[in-house]
C-alpha cells in the first residue's frame, strides 16, 4: 500500500495509514537523492541538486494542496511533487541523465537541470487546459528567488475571480477563486530583492499566496548570520505581520523535523490563506541538508563537527522514525520493511531510467555501424573505425554528441575518395537525420509553432473613413484599447499610473472607469513583480498587458523577463505558455534614463519573446491586435514622441492587424536601402526626401516593424537586389541592433552578393543620450548624419558623379 499516492487532506488529524505512506515517500525521496548523487559521482550524470533534508516539511505542506492550486517553487521540491503524483521515480533519474524522451522526462525534456518541474497549462493546439481539475506547477528556474514574482500573479488570478465571479466563464472556469498559490524558497534566497518585492506586493494586494521558507542555516557555505537581519527571516519580516485593520501577511514558524507540528501549522495557515485570501509565510527552521548544497561541493568543508552531529540527530527522517515508534503508529519491523521497499523502488527506477536513456542515445548506432563496416570492407581495411565507434558506444555516459562527432570526422576523412562515394553519401544522410532529431530535441519550441503562433496570425489592413479625423497618437492607441477590452473579457492591464490616470500618456484613459479596477489597475514602483503578475495571470488563462512606464526601467525586471518569461516556452518544449504583452515606451524623449534604447540587451536576452518596435501609434495598436490572437509573449515599445503627433484615426480599431516579422516599405527607391525602425523611420523618410531634392538620389526606406522575429520573408534582400547598397539605422549603441540587423541580412539572407559597396550602420553614440534637444541631436542619429553616410556610399560607387561632399 505504500506505493499508492497518499490521500491529500487539509486536516491536522493524521491516521496511521497516512503517516506510514508519508514515511514511505520520505524514504523513497531520500533514496532518490542518495542514488542520484552517486550517479553523478560515478560519471553517469553531470550535475545533481536534491531535496534531501526537506522531505518531512514538504509532505506536511502538500497535504493542503488541492486541485486547481498552483506551485511556484524551487529545485528541492521533489518530495512535494512525488506526493502529488506529478513526479515518478523514473522521471527523477531521467532528469539527471538529461533524457530527451518526453514521456520519461515530461518536465524538462532534457533542457533543464533535474528537480525543475512543470505541468502543462495548454494543449497542443494552444487551448488552455482544464486547470481547475489538476494539480498545477509553474516551470521551475534555477535563478535564486526567481520563482517569486510569478507567484504573485498566480495568486492574483484567484483574487480577481473571487471578487468578480463573472470572470469565471471568461476563463473557461479554470479559476474558481478558491485556489492558493504555493511557493517555496531556501532561506538564503530571501536575501534577494525579488523575495522582498514579492512579499511587499502580496501584502499590499492581499492575495492568496503561501510561501514556505526552508531554513537549514546556510546559503551554500554562508551562514544565516551573514544572510539575514536578526539571523531570522520571520523576525526580519515582523513589520509585515498582518494586524487588525491593516494589510500585511500572516507569519508562522515551525521546526522542520517535527512532523505532527508541521502538519498542524500548514493546515492552519493554508486554510486561513484560502478562506481569507491573505498571504501567509511559513518560516520552517532547523532543517538539514544531509548531502550538502549539490553534487559540486561538500558541506563537510564549512560545517563544524558539532553542527554535523546535530544535523544527523535532527534529520527529519530520523525524527519522523522516532515519532512513529514513540506514538505507537508503527513498530521497528514495519518501519524496516517500509525502508527496504523505498530503497528497492528507487533502485528499480534508476535502472529503468538508465536503460531508457541509453537505448535512446544508441538507437541510431546499428545503421552507423553498418556504414563503418562497409567503409572498412571497401577500403580493404585501410579505413577501420570500428574500434573507435565501439569506444563511443561503451562510454560510461554515452552522448549524442560523441556519435555525431565521430560520424562527421569520418565524413571529412572520406572526402575525395571516389571509391567510397556511396558510403559517404549514406553517411551524409545518417548525419542529416541525426542532426534533425537533435534539433527537435534541443533547438525547437523557442516560440509557438502551431496555429497559436503570432507569426501565423493573418494580417489585416487598417481602414479609414473618407472623413477620418487627424488626432494625436495617444487617442489612436486609446480608441484601440477600448475595443480590445470589450473584445477580450479576460484582458487585464496594470502598471505604475496605468489605472486611475490611464498611464502617463493617456493610452488607457477612461479604461478603469469603464471596465473596473480589477481589469485596469495601478501598481507600485516594482517592475519585476509587475512582470511576475503578468506571467502568473497568463499561465492561468488571463491575457495580461503588463506596463513598464519607460523602456529604461525594464532593466529592473530584466531577470524575470530573461530567465522566466522568455524561456518558458523553450524550457517546457511548448507545454506551458504565458502570453504576456509587456507594454512600454521609449527611444526619444529627454535625459539619460528616459530616452534610452538598450536593444542589444533585449535582443541578447529575450529570445523566446517577440520584440515589436512600432514607428507610430497606429502600428503599435495593430501589433497589440495581432498579439492578442496568439500565445506568444511579446514586448511592445511605443515611440515616446508619437503620442502628440497627428495621425489619421482608423475606422476599424481593434480589428486591423500588423504582421510580426514582416517589414513595411515606407518609400520605394532605386539607389540605396535604408533599414530602420521606431522613430528613426521618420528621420529616414526626411533624409530620403532631402537626398532626392538635393542630389537626385532615390532611397528606399524600410521599417522592420519587429526585431524578433526579423524579416521572415527576406523583403530587405529583395530591396538590396535592386539598390545594391544598404545602411542600417537605430538608436542603440554601436554593435547593437544595427549589427544584429546587418548580420541577419548579410549572413542569413546572403545580401553581400548584391552589394556594390560595404554596408553601413548608423547607431547612436556609445553613451546614454545627453539631456535636451541638443543632447539628443548629438547623441543619436539625425537626418544630416544619415544624408552624409548615404552620399558617401554613392561616392564609393561613382566618384565622378558624386564628388566628395
């Protein structure tokens, strides 16, 4: 009976049967950790990080976890997941080996460390699953404290629905309002700003969020005295303690080795959190970590002999065993049998996982071996690589890399040997097939690939009435959002000044009054948890627009964007999606921190998100319309100068769609191609007019519209075929987005074949923009600079017609 999943209960009453099941699971989890560490040290895996010492606390914590609830934890939650039936022992080892078999390793598919768990929130068609009828886990990340921001959004979803029951149907009943978002974190990680920002936001918002802090006294080798004020996170957070007629959080403390007390504490705390929708924090003290932090080090090096002896005595398993015996719930014979069963199951799981992994790696070797044998025979033994291939097959830890390296080097060696052409062709085909499989295992699903991909959304043109008025760009974006909030009842937005004010540029003006504060709301100056709100809400079926007031401030949220949101699709192989739209504004205004354009940073770290760079508000609105039809996360950077520039008011707001990855030719020309985006598109148009007027030079101006994806149809290449010259312009630092665009066009599109002169870039200066109109002019591209560069290119081609300027 100990192999059965334990009954999930929220009561503090623990039956003998439930206690024995917990003891079996605790021992099974411990044996998994021990054997997992041994696999790494034996060379059958590269790295391991385990949950030993945290078994008892997790078994008590998970008892209060119900279907519909969400977990956002960290990489020691293996016992929690085992108890829910969301982790099989075989999967535990498959994760250590990096098995790419999705059935054996559904959480990571070989793309992440072990003990990084996830459950699907969408199906293959991109439709939200029935989340209220399953146990849910957000995909884990290794970044310390990085699980906290999304936890806020996961909890906020329940609060929104609890207070606005009509939202249930718009979320397909996936959110009932009765769920709790369960978080877990190591005590040392509470030193991270993400932790404090999330706790503060949850305390202000009063959302059903629970956080268990596992305190084993150390952060790797650094003791808690050097980590936390008062050497206690519960003491440090006393100012957050909820009191009568205040907001705040409820704080509980408990010893991590005291099984019955843990069950009672978690039962009380989660019941309070679920009923009252008030955040709770459990400071679980006196935990141990028997095997140290990970397989990369030994805790004996930094713990005293006395501490190690104490940890042995107060190991949760040891104390649990004592409690079972002293309470009369089990005798020594029963306990010993349970321990044997746990060890047996762990060993069997290890063997099954290893056989599955190795058989997958070796699957293609028979066909390769046949080719190698033929090569030996046809070369009359002169090229004999059978022993080398056998060495690859017999490695302690076999890898696909070794097979491919072997095959490719043999392929190189056979080059020019006409007698072996047939075998070389067979080898070429084997390599192509093997690389194709490997690409699927490791390189696909960076963004959505099915019909819910933004790239596959059908574009639709903007329409105008005969008497369409000229209005400020802010009015255009505002009129579009009004339609979108009506069209998508699960659409929500939040950010600093987003709610009552309607954002600093009035794009959301009047929206809170019309649609309510639960859909259009203000947030504090806390960028990383604004993004975290978006991630959590999106995972539960909302369509959030998370607003960051200015592009420069995105840096405060960068880790959450880069480590969590941008990688979510990839690290789950498409099983989880969080279609967050991050809305901000930037490029040209005044001053260093209000006019930046750090595109290089975004391009290098946000792969997995779409990066939209509209030149005006009509284009920005069309991009929002497109993105809301898909499941991809995206960043939209509205041009700051566009809010007060007149544009024609579209007749079909909320309906026209700007395609992602497709540039727009703003002006046709025959002499030179100008590639740019954002507000620089206006500079490019002005420059083109000046070139035509003064020098008769015909410039083609292309607005790329989105940097990720970039020109999927190679429109820029077709322009260069015509003009034979190209210049890339933007406001990023040298070597930033202009270099990114140029590499794409030169290398991927192979435009260098059609150039008459070297391609040019015109970025901003290497520093942040200086203050004022003059500061901007001398810091960033301008019409005169672009004119001079293009004229110089024309001079390179025809020095007689275009004399030195």
